[in-house]
C-alpha cells in the first residue's frame, strides 16, 4: 500500500470549490482543510467530502498553512489552494522529486490558461518579487501556492510570517539552508465560481500581499 501524503488546504469561504477539489485528489492523498474563519459552511462541506477539518482562528494565509503542517501526520506534505484554480491530479508530479530525494522542495510555476486566471496586477507583482528572489540566488519564477516538502523539514525552517509573506519567507529560508528547490509548470485556471481571491481578486489584495512580501524581504536574511 502506498505511503499516504497529506495535502494542506488553507480555506476561507471556499464551499463552492471544495467538492471539486477534494473529489479530484489522487488516491492516497489525504486532505487537511484548515478553516480560517469561513462563514459559508466550508468546514461542513469539507467534512462531508472526507477531509479532516482543522480550525485556525488567527486570520492569515501563513497561519492557516502552518497550522495545517503541524496537524499533518505524513512525512510528505503538499500545500494546495482550495479555490479550484489548481488541478490536484498534478500533485504526484510535484511529489516525485521530493519522494526520490532529488529535491527538498518542489513548487509549481503557474501557467495560466487565460488572462482571467491571473490578473495583470497579480502577475506583475509576482514577477517583481520573483526577480528579487533570483537576485538573492533563489532559482524560481513564481511564488506559487502549490508546494511539496517533508513535514519535519518544513517545521524546522522556523518560518514566522503568518500572513501573505509566508511563502516568500519559506523560499528564502529554504534556499539559505541549502535546499534543492525544484520548479515545475502547473496549470492555473480561474478559481471556482462563487469564490473570490483574497490576493489576486483585487488591486487592494495584491497591494496587501506585496506589502507583506516587502516586509519579509527587509527582515529575513537572503540566500547564501
């Protein structure tokens, strides 16, 4: 029997997307839905589709992800958005290099299927931050919310950001620790109808994320 893999899904009002996302998880991939204060019945929907539901009252993407990783029991942990914009069937390809020991961290590089999937302001903000990362020696082109690593190693990195800056701090700390980072293209589609992005859904959301990124860049040491 294959070793199970835990999938952490940070969740804030994603009830409309959860049935499709959870139904599409490959066999052996166990969903941990971390509810971050939903008011649309997301926890009940997640439980009905077989997910383990964990509650994180502190608002923030990083808070939800960190709580999910702590709750995970598998050696390998994936992080995936719960909004339906990513295809869970692509997870095994991201897991493979980490499972094989050729990478410590595997991340998805978003390839949008349409302009609507990734608005210009979000794409521009990501490109800027990714360029700053490459200048620091982190060989990536995206700050994708799709990632795979080993649970204990992730926790040992000591990531402290609990807001939108979490993935950026994670990447900086991983590169500084000498991790082998693998980037692979993943399909990026418009999120499920009935849900709204907290970042790319508005210029304000993108600005908030960029503000958090800037704070991380100021306070976290660069890659060596």
